[in-house]
């Protein structure tokens, strides 16, 4: 018998707390080594902090390891592609840059599984249907990530996020987690063609007078 979305979310939250706490302790040596490598390669601060929309679009501070140099127009370091270093690419390819987000999971800002937290200004660009991706906590990994990661175009990616919201279950979350491990081992879908990660979302074509979600 399938669980209701409310029960599913409650059980998933309990799993999140246990897994995030265990992960932070077990991976503390990896976290410390990675922090040292980032400090040596990119300088301080070693952590990247940025407001992202969480449950119901409420902002929280996402924490990750830095993968880019600071903006420096004199040195031509302006775009993401200019600022992303070889070290940064390696951290992203292995997802080591994501390890500090376990703290966000422990705090309740995020879940292990859910739609990825995107940028705050995207909230004004979503259609009402796309905005439904914020009916659940954002995830460290998600269905869109195991469906092609950054090679999936925005329309499909957001549609997958909304499908996940409507069909989420503990079994689906477990499957996404297993697929995430396989993708990390294969290191596939890290970047969209011609991009350092993915192109900016600029909104979806409107039909029948449809307006953005926010």
C-alpha cells in the first residue's frame, strides 16, 4: 500500500536527518581534505554561500565548496566558464563540491532527494505549473539529475521536477539515490553542450495568456 504524500515526506525527513548526520561524521576527513585543497587552489573562503529558494519558495543559504575564482574584470574572469578552474571541474565531476549541502539537509533546508534548488530570480520566470516544483523541499539529487543531469533542457527538466512532486514515494527516492551513485561513477551529464554547467533559464514560452508563477 502506498503512503500518502504527507507520510512520505515525514518518513523521508527522518531518513534525511539520520543520513545527513551520519554522512557529516563519516565524511569529515574528506570534508577537511577537500577544504584544504580548495583553500590552497582557490583561496578563502573555501565555502560558496548563496540564497536559493526552498520549500514554498522561501529562501535559504545554500552551502557548497567553491569551484570558481572571484570575478575579476581586469583578468578577464567574468563568465562562469572563465572563472571555473580545473580544480573546480574535478570537484563538480566527483560532486565533492556538494558535500557541505549535507548541512542544509540536516537543518531542514533541503532533502536528500527532490528538485534541485535553482536561482532566486528564476521564481519570477516560472509558469504556475513549473512553480509547483517548490511544493517539496529541494534535493541534493533529484529525478531530473538522474534523467540526464545538466544535458536535459529546461522545459523537460522542470516538467520532470513537477512529475516528481506528484509521484514522489520512498521507493522512487531510493531508486533516484541508487541511480545517482551510478551517474557519479560514470561522471556523465556534468555540463550542457557548450556550457560550463547549464545555460541560464530565461522563462518558458507563454500560451493562452499564461503568466509567470510569481
